[in-house]
C-alpha cells in the first residue's frame, strides 16, 4: 500500500501516542544498551488542576528532545513525571466548582469532608494536564507518575507512591535540628484566601495612585528652623516649623506608625532627630507620640525625605523597625479589615505611649495583641478607612497645603489652597489568583532558617559541581542566596501537607510524624491540638527529585537516577524552586539534585509582548496542535530556544514548520516512487559505500549534520540543532539531493540506480532519526511506512556517522555545482529574468576542477539554472553581468533579454521607498526619548525593521550596480 499524499497529524498523533504507551516505550531504562550511563530528568510538576499553556509546551518540548535523544543513543533514561497539589490553586478551583454546583461551603462542610471533596477534584482534573502533555508527545515514564500529596490522608491511591511521608519526615528532621521554627514575620497576605502567599504568587501592577502629604506635629509645640538648599548650597527656603512632613500612599496604616525616619545625612531634620512627633489621627486626647529616628532607608530627594515607619504593614518599614527596635503594630485582620478585637483604643494607645517613652517593654505577642485602631475605624474595610483617615486629617488642618489657580463664574482667576495630593502611578501588589490587593501582614508562620542551609547550595555552583545556563543565571542565583531571608513555609489553607506540630494548652510544641508520637512526647492525658496550617507547595516540591525516586527508601531508582542529569525550567522560578531544591537535597541527603540547570524565559507573542488574557494575545498550544500538528509546534519551540534569548512565538513560523514536515513527507513519497523505500522494503541499516559522486557527497553531509546536531544539543543550543536539521533536510536532502538523484534513478545504469536507491533510503532514515527528538510523530509514521523495522523509531539507533565520512573530492565538486546554480539563480532573480526562460552563459575563467564539475553535472546544471548554452570567451560580451563561483567567473548576456531602463526604474523606485522607510525608522530608533518611553518590544521591533529594510536596500543597490554593467 502506497503512502498517503499528506501526513494526517490529527489521526497519526493519537494512533502513535497510543502505541508508544501500550508498548511502554518510555519506561525507565527502555532502549538502554547496557553500557552507557543513566540520564534522568524530573519534570517541573504542573498544577494537578491546570491546563497546558505555552510555557508548559515549550518547557516540556525541550525536555522531551533531550530525553528522546539520549534514549536513542542507548542511555539508561528516566523522565520522571508528576503533578503538584498546588495548594491555593486547587482549593480555589474546588471551592469555585462547589459554589457553581450549589454545594455547601468549605466552612459548612468542615475540614475532613472538604478534603475528601478536593481529592475528588484532583482525581477528576488530573487526567487533563497529563493527557495534554501526551498530546504534545512528552515521553515520560507515565507509569511512575508522582504527586506531591501522594500518600497523604484521604488519598484514594495511597498504595501507588508515598510522597507525603517523605515531606513529613523532612519537616520533623529539620525541626529537630533547629532548622524550622515558628515566628512572627512580615509576609504577603492574601485577604481573599486569608493566607500567606509567596512572592511568585504576587503580581505587581501599575495603577493610578495618590500620595498624600501630612503634618506630624512636634510634641509639646516644639519648633525648629527648616532650611532647604539647592545643589550649590544656596538657601532656597527658610521657615520655622512645628511639624515634620511625611508623604504616604496608604494613610490607613498611619494608625500603626512606630516612628518617623529620616536619612542621617539630611541636614533639614538634624535639629529634631530624637524628638517626638504626634500621629495626626484618632481621638486628640489619646494620640500617640512617636520618635523621629535616622536610618539609611529614607531617600532625602524623594518626597519630603521623611518616612513614616509602619513595621507591621510594609516590607521596607519592617526592616527599619527591626534595625531600630521599633514596635510593629498590626492594624488589620485576616480579611484586611481594620481590627475590631482587643482592649479599647484609649487603653491600647496608653500602653503604646509607655513603650515609646521607654517606660515599658512588650513581648512580640503582646505587641501583636495591641489594637491601635480607634473605635471610629474598627471593623472598616481598609480602603474605606483610608478615605476616613484622609478626611479627618484634612478637616483638622494637618494636611500639607498647596495652591491652585481656578477661574470663577466671572472669568477671573483666583488662587486657593488645597491639600497636597500627588496623583501618580504606583506599583500595587495583587494576588495572581485572588486578584485582590495583597497586604503586607505581620503574622505567626513557620519558617526554614535558610541561612543555616544555604552555604552548600552556594558552594555547589561556585565550584562548578552544578552548572547554570545561561551563565547570567548564576549571578541571579548568587544574589538571592547571599541575601537570603527566612523562608516562610506555612499557608493558612486546608489543602496541603498539614504541619506535623501539636500544641498543649500552654503553647508548648510537639513535632512528630504522627499524633501518637506527639502524644508520647507530651505525656498521657495532655490535651493536644494540631497546627491547622499546611506546608507551602514550594516546600514539598523542593523535595521533588528525591521524593519521586522513592526516598527515604533505598530504591534502585535512587541508586541509578539520582542526582538527576539536568533540570529544564523557567528562569522566573530560579529562586523559588531551583535554589530551594538545591538547599533541601543538600540538607537532607547531602547531595546535589542535578548536575546542570537550563533556564529559559517566558514565551511571548510574535512581537515580544508578554501573553496576557487582558491583552488578548494568549495562544493555546492545543489550538496550535489542532491546526498545525504537534510536530510543528515542537519544532517552533526548538527553533526559538536560543540560550538566554527572547522567546517569540510566531504563528507564521509554526505554519512554515508544518510545511517543513510536508517537505520531508514528499521526499519519502519520492523515494517510494522510485522503489527506494516502502512498507515492505528491507531497512537500510548499513551505511552505503557508493561510487557516484552525488551519493558520496550526501553521506558526508549526513555526517556533518549529525556532528552539528549532537554538539548543539550537548550545549543546550536547541535552536542551532533545529536550524542545522532544517538546513540539511529541506535544503541539502529534499532540494538538492532529491533533484540531483533523478538522472541516476531514471537512467539506464542499473548499478548506479541501485546504489542511489540504497543511498536515498539510508539518508532518508538518517533524516528521520535525527529529526525524531524534535518531530516525533511524523518521523515515527515515516519510520513505519518506509521499511520493515525491528523497533519503533523512538528506539531507533541514533546515528554515529561523523565528518570522517566526507569525501573531499565529492564534497568539492557538488558544493561547486550548488554554488554555481545558486549564483546563476540569484543573478536572474536580481535582474528580474523570467523564471522559465533559458539563457546563454559565457565562461570567462575556470580551472580544471571547475570545468570538470560542470562537465560531470551539465545536464543537471543546465536544467536547474535554466541555461540555454555555455560558451567560452576571454572577455564578457557587452551588455552582460558577471557571476563569480569560487575562482571561476562567468557572464550572463542580458542586454537583449530584459528591458534595462524599465528594470532600472523599478529598482530605483523600490530603493527610494526603502530609503524613506529607513529614514523614518532611524529617526525613531536613534531618538533617546523613544528608547526610554516606548515598550521594550516596540523598540526591539523598530530596530529589527530598520535592520531588515537596510538589508533590502543593500540588495537593491547590488542589483543596480549589476545593472550598470550592462
């Protein structure tokens, strides 16, 4: 049965994927030759309730290329799959579906029943992302699929694998070593989900904001001389003030101020450093006095240079408060409403004043219990409280005033005083899932004392034990780890690994793997309550390499595949995941988790813009697969994966790579037509030893390409591997070799025909094998349709042929022929010679090698370059243009073939248009304001357009120069 005219991706992908899975082609150790080392990768686990997005598609394509390549080379491979329980995301998805179904709420259900409901959600959703990865062609060992909550209480598949016990074991061991502790620190607090979240789950978005300027009166009516000077030291303002001015974007937090800070070098405030000032809000009789202190944090040139310090609600303020022993007063509850608990404001304010006066000290818990929100604001939403605070301060005359000019009803201009409020864009933190404003909040959380475990992770990269690519990633890695803070690992959720710590009535902690062990520690009869919090997802995923391989049991997989070979992941989680895996594995098993880390950026649209639902430029990879096939998407991913480069997804390129697959398919049909291949044909497993120059040449080209692809993949230059394959398969094999082979296949020389059939089939096999890691579906189908095989292509033997196969004489001859044909074609195209017209060529100079190359391939050259005749001459005839091929030179007499004046006019008109475009683009690109104000992708696009237009103009000028020869 002959091949179909086209490759049906939709039909073939499902059929081939099913066969791979049925025959367990991706199992650990499949196709191992028994001699080579192991090669292992752990998949960055996607959220169990998630769907495949372009980042997943890109990331997993690169991993799959490496795994398929190594598997075909005979390495003992394992690509470990699995999913992440994704605490906050999964809980959110479950609660949303519950609401849609009219089910009881989480609170109404209770914890145990709700967790059973989440397990149901997990079971229902899990197959979505796994199935989508399989559609992409991901060759993971799917029978080893892991889950970061596998084996946890309630898991219906607990017998399959137990990740949970490994997580709990590590927590307990680290707790007992003093590496995990409970403390009060500032965290990102999501008021909607009422939990701490990581920095990665925070989106900083520019919004329209306001900066209010307020007066903090000096205690006791004190005054000072306020002086401002210009850069030369000249006094520009001198006045007596009884206040210090501060600027804030969050007036509602003024209620929790612990100090006002100025820079030590700021001479304006030197007279009042150490004095007290009054917070200008709340009942007058109970207003607190706070100290004016110095710290390096305030910027003298920003705002007034004075900064209010609210340590419980701002990360920078928290640092100042810690350095200056300033109390941190929490103002909000878990929903970010102003607190309504605790003692009356008058009582709380009096205690806080005693603290400020140095008459009293409070413990951390006592400070947190103090509610400094006046009764008028208690229970208010934080933003409503903001409006109320601003109104109260303004009404009391403590807003800094400025003037504005207005026109009255009679048209006269009048100047009036108004509160000083700057309308300016500010960066505001939002929860990436809740979409509400994140509140920095001082809360009790569990932390890893990361400073104690960071040194081995730093040393492993510094000494080269672990290599991070691109190298710029190492600088980021060092910066983060050298300035590491305690790692918050607790979340106020129900879905997750519950903290294995129990408390007695006095607050004593008992950390154990089970409640029975905790009870044994506390003693019989002691009532215990388990901490309700769960572990941050990053804590469990930080154990992903060892947990998926069966640790803490001494499994064969741990012995063979750990440390893993390489981690392929996004540079945005270098700290959140990569660095933490390094720290955790080194702390737990004293071994690195992987030898190399390949980092890539975000996949952007064709213009370099970040994909966003609001912008409307999000591309669904499944839609791409439906339209163009998985192979085209995969090849596009490889082609754009330049190390450290910007990832631009261009649908036109994907379409082009689908055409590339079609080109290969047609080459196989050509080989079938000439009986070189066929479903019933014997496989050409042995490299041919041909006599024909053409066949010797293509074998050498295969060797060169194999070396280039291997070198590129070894260095993670996926784009170079893709480009080398594209150039060879499309250009060298499908275009040149197939075309050159026709005379031999159609000729009467039986021996030449047979060797060309064998070489054509063998070279096609090499194309299929080398393309398989990037384009697995079409290559697997071609592999089956072009010969009888002992194995599927996924287990085909990777080529080992190299440049030693190059025949110098054949290489020189065929490359000269190609260069000659390309030179003639280029000249014809420049001069707009009709495509089908045969034209005469004059040979002016050529050595014996060039003459022999022409003579040996005359029929081919004449047909492909459309040459009517070749004559020799010492000088070029009048009205001819020159063509150089190596040391040989030729002339094309075109005076009587083209309308020179018309052609010159066409080219000059084109050049004029290009010069106009270049002038406009140059003006934009060379304008400093454009480079600063325009989005980066717009600037890059303008520069790329300028380069392209300049290149086009050079081509036109070259054509005009050639035309001048006529």
